[in-house]
């Protein structure tokens, strides 16, 4: 950091400009970035979209309730309801939220040239990275909470006080952990590029298609548990709502045959709770550290 010369007494020894402590910087940067996210059009669009989906879902289920509350139906019990709705939607909400709020979090600093001026201030790069991450985490959590609230409200309407099985809260906790892992990976990709579009597109393609295709190839062709793929860990979000919880660090194996074509044996793997936690924590820690290191070494020109 450059030295500061005393203008009244040039002969006095120069003092070095002190960089403020990291924690207050993180709080200020998180608050500023959070305000920017909440006022942005992308937050309004994403929140409105999932709120509209939740309202439409409520209306459809209410209209066709008589055909959904039979044995094996969506409304046959709280776990069936949450497994069908929350277990299916949670992963996509997490991915879209992470892409919307993390895809350009770092790349935007290069593309918009804001990082050039920001880095000229006495601000630690780690504070910028962590502040942006926490803001993206908080904003994504708001979007997830809105949809989760609609799902819970429907559950209370149909099942009363029985609408709060403990498996639901376990599934919500795994969803929060999956959000951390996806955001960590998203910030890593955002640190790789200096153009926001690349961060958006690559992250969306990988999490919506790429990782799922890789997971199917590893399990279906190689016949090996795809523990190395982040999308595999998300299967536990739905699995814990099935009524039988696998707490282990090894996945559950099931077999099937295609409805059409040759009778080829298809292998399906579902991550256990302990295994999913290990995978998601590992992805979060590794991607967050690598992304921060890359951001620290990147030059702003």
C-alpha cells in the first residue's frame, strides 16, 4: 500500500495507509451488494416467476384435489405432497438463483471495469469476494423461502398440524447446503472469465444439463456410483422425503428396465444423507477457495 506524506511537514517520515479490518469491510460490502440485488430487475423477475408458479400450482391442486388424494396420490399424505412438489422444484430453484445472482458476481467486475476502481481503494479482495458471496446467498435464500412458504401453506391447508414432518426440515437443510455448494461453484466459474455472459451460460448449462448427463453416464454406462458429480448429492433432497431415510455415506442402489427397447439393466443411485453432506461441503470448500485464489491473482487493467 502506498505511503502517505505529511503535507504540513514533508520532512516527517511517511506513514503507510492502513487497510481497514476485514470483518467491517465484509459487512459493508455485503449490505451494499444485497441492496443492489434486491433492487435489481433480476430479483424481481425471479421472485415473481416462482411466486406465480406457486400460486398456479395451488390453484391446479385445489381444482383437481379429488383425483390427487387417493392412495398413492400427491395428497395421500404430507410426505407425498412434499416429495412431489418440494423435492422436484428445490434443485431447480437453487440452480436458477445461483446463476442469477452469482453468474456475474466476479466477472462483472472485469466486464464493467468497476473492479479497476474498487481495487484502488483500501479494500481487501477477500472482503469483496466474501461480501458478494454472502449477498448472493441471502438473496437466493429469499427466493427459496418464498416458494417454500407457498408449499408449506398448501401443506397446512390439506393436512393441518400434520404438515410438518421432520423429514421436511432435513430436506430444507440439505437444500441450504446444496445452495452453498452451487454458489461456490458458480463463483469459481465467474472468477474464470472476464465476461458475464460466459459465467451465466456455462453455469446454467453445467447445472441444468451437463452434470446430469455426466451423472447418468457414470451410473448407467460405467455402473459406478457418481459421487464425484455435484448434482448427484442433490438426490438426497428428495430421497429423505420418501419415508425411508438413508443416513449412510454410501448411496442406495436400485435397478430398472426401459419401457421400450431391449431389456437393458439400468442402475440408479441415490445419495445417502451423510454422503450428500460430505460431497456438498467438499464442493463448497474447494470451489470457494480456488475461486478466491483466482480472484486474488487476477489483474485489473
